[in-house]
C-alpha cells in the first residue's frame, strides 16, 4: 500500500512538473502571437542601450535584441524596448513584463541560481572602475580613502565598492541613488568626489557630463563584470534561441561572414559557413526557427565585430579597444561553440 501511495504521489509530481514546464515554456509562442520581442534595456547608456532624439534605440544590448527579432521574425525591427532601472530589471523579467533582459547586467552566481533566471552568454566582458575630476589630483584608486563616492543601488557595483575599500583598509562615504540619471546628475553637480560603475559605463557617462575633459577614468579594474542577456528559467527553447543568436554573431565574425558579404557567402563550400547560414543541416528546427535564422541575424544586424565597432569601437565617441572582447583567436575571451 505504501509503495502504491508513493507511486501515485510521484505520478502527480511528474504531471505537475510537466504542467509547470509547459506553462513556462511558451515564450516563443507568446512572442510570435504579439508580433515582437519585448526587450528590457537600460534607461540610457551610450554604446549599450540608449535612445536618440527620435526615440530610436541603439547599442550593443539593443543589437542583441534586434538579432533575436531577426532570428524569430526575419525582421530586426520587430522589437519594443522597456527602459528599466537596476532595481526594476529582474522583477520585470520574472513577471513576464519583458521577454529578455539585455541591459549591461553582470552574470553572478546568486543571480544565476536564486532569481529563477538564466544568463545566455557574455556579450561584453567588463570590470568596475572609478572616475574622478582631474582637479582632485589623484591617479590611482588607492588614493581615494575618505572620498565620497556616487554609486547606483541594487547593483554589483555597490557590493564591489564595499569590498574594495575594506580590502585596502580605506574609508569612503557612499552617495547612493536608485536611478542612473540621478547618479549622473549628482556627480556632475559635484555632490561626490568619485563615480564608480563598470568601466564601459564610465566612458559613456563621461561623454554626457557638462565638461567631459575635466574628468578621467582611473586605471584600476576592481572586479569581473561579465555582462550578458538574461531569460527566465524553465524555457529551454527560448534560452537556446537567445544563446545561439549571440553565438551565431561570434561564429560569423570568426568565419569572416559580415552583413555586407553574407549573400555572397551563401555560395561558400566551407561546411562551417554552410551550417551557419542554413545551407546544410536543419539547425533551425532544433530551436523552433526557420533554417535561415542566422542568415537573417547577420544580414540585418551583422556579426559581433560589426556590432562592437558600430556602437563602442574606435570610430565612435567611446573609442573602446576590443581588448578582452576580441575573439579568442586574436587574444580575447569571445568564443562560441560550433554549429554542427
């Protein structure tokens, strides 16, 4: 009798589990039904996700969203953007308000295991730094003991700041705000001596200050900040789509496939290129998409290198070097599994 009861309970658990999975594994269906991807982005960080005066969004994080739309719909413009503060971002994803969070968000163990979320890759390797006024007369973060520091709450930045000053036996006075715009305004108004966030963010924020040339980013990088897109746990299909859009852009750069030559590359006899562009195999089927999903991503958005250079590279005001975000074959960390 006991064995029968246990079997019955187990059966109910399996059914309940399948029901839960079925209920949560509908993101692609929901996205197709409404006709667009709802993408959570920052409230405005140049080079990553920011609107222009006409309300058109651009940046590395935005391009990933556009890539997802191109893969799903064959139309990179089939995206709507939800500007979110650091405090709002995870709740918006957990609640289903957005389909994917692509908002300069650091991949950490607690976020990956305790929030019901999955990180789908790293589209920018970053690290936390410090920006100061040149008039402060310092050239190292180790000279900042006693300084007032502007920082955004609800971020890994806030925690790293505490760890760094504690580890180096220094004191500081935190000046904390919830919204990025509030932190920017406070620092620009000289309400604090130092601004800390990811180094990429500091270069972006510096451009928007009233006198950019009066500020400098200090050389220290005090943390690992792997930034990448996030989805809800429990929907492997959607997780795979977001992950492989990123991987396709990396593989395309490695193979020399660009938005300019992708049509010509359809005639390639290289098996790797043929699989990437859907001319060999049925890899689209395995993630619920058409076989030309990656072709659409590359044609309409470009490969990873094109995306990087367009948004933050040498020809942009940010002029950020590829550094660790170069391909693995060129001394960087960006590496994608093969399509095969």
